[in-house]
C-alpha cells in the first residue's frame, strides 16, 4: 500500500495497517528541533503521509483606508494574484514521479477569514450585524474569485484533495448563529465543495473552535475531512460516535495541555488513546489539534512521531 493509498483508505473509512499522519511544525518549533534533526529538512524530519502542493492564489492589494474603518467601505476592492499556472501541472507531475504520498493543496483561510483580512475581525462582525447586505456581497465576491482560481488547477490529476476553510468557532461556540452561517457562509462553501468533488478530489476543511453544531451540515454538504478537532472544546468520543462513520477527522491531540506540559510518556499515552479511538473503522488522520509551537519540548515531538509511525 502506497502512502497515497493509505490516506485514501482512511478517508474511505477502511481499516489500515496504521493511521496516516499529517503533523505541522511552526517555524519557531523547527528552529528548536533542527539541531537534533541530523541535517534533515523539516519536511524530511516529519515525513508526513501527505505532501503539500502549492498553487497560485490571490490576496487583497492596497485596500483603501476605509476598509479598516468602522463604516461600510466605499472604495474599490483591489486584489492581486500570485503564482505561475504555466509550469504548475508539469511541476506537480514531476513531483508525483518520485513521491507516493497523498497530494493536498492547502488554502486554509479561504472565505470568512479572507473577509476578515480585508475588514479586520471587529469591523467584519459589526458589518454582519449592521450592514448585512454588504457582508454578503463581500463573501460572495471572495467565493467568485476562489472558484475562478480553483478551476485552473483542479484538472491536475496528481492532486488528491483541497483544504479550504476559515475559523468559524471559538472554544465557547460559533462566532455567529447557525442561521447566519447557513445564509452567509454555507452557499459559498457548498459551491466550492461541489466544484472540488466534480473533479474527483477530496474536500478538507479547517475550522478552529467548537463547531460541533455545524458538523451535520458539513456532512450534508459532502465534507470529507475536518480539522483541527480541538479536544479542549469538543469531546472526541462524542464526535467519533456521532459522526465518525460519515466524516474523517484530522487532529485531536492536545496542543494546549499534553504536548507542551506533559512528559514523553504522557504524550505517547494520549497519542495512542486518540489514535485508537478516532481511527477505529478508518476515518482518522493522526495529528495534534494545531501546528506544534516552540513551547513543546523536543522529546515530546519525538514521542509523538514515534506513535505516528507505529503499526497497530
């Protein structure tokens, strides 16, 4: 079984020899670990079962000062694209020729967070309350641009999945009511998921916080993989029992408690417990709930990787 097949089998809820893993290190954490890595790069040190694939994308460009003010902005939006489509397909194909991993395009803050990047968090939340039509237009314009960019890359056969998403929750619950999410967020997300699926790719979504109320909706929409599954605000056993047969989870190991403050043995115990719970019957990508930061001891990172590579 190739590593690509391993990830695909887990997403298809099939039992696998081990749970595939995708672990991230923040830059400061890698600086701390690098002296112990024997000259390896961060990518080689982690050796994840998933290969990141970069694609051209877009960003806001020199927005007027009114976009950061409290009132509804009236100046024209300005954006710029970056990356090169001309060589993209050939470069990904060349990577596939020497790589048996699952290829994932990671976009992350592709919608709600993109609106925050334009307005700032507080202003955007005020827009939703005080000028909802503007907030809806802004989110739709973001989706329109996303769809155009995605169309250029999804026909690339070597790409296996696309990670979208934005942080819809805090650790106390959603940042907006479910009804507002249904009207403001869901239609655009659905359009993106449908487009990705139309090309035979898996849809991965990142949203921090307690988003449990949204999970039935996300399953209805066709979501394949949900990240980061924070154990500090959602109960993993409840998630697995309620949704584990219909959704793959990626994450779940505490980056707020066990990894920074536990011993290596405590890390091993929690990592095995979470892995065994969440991977029963497939449907799990092994990982901490968030990228590992520099408050995590090197020995704990090594203990985590030991369990990640362990055959059950």
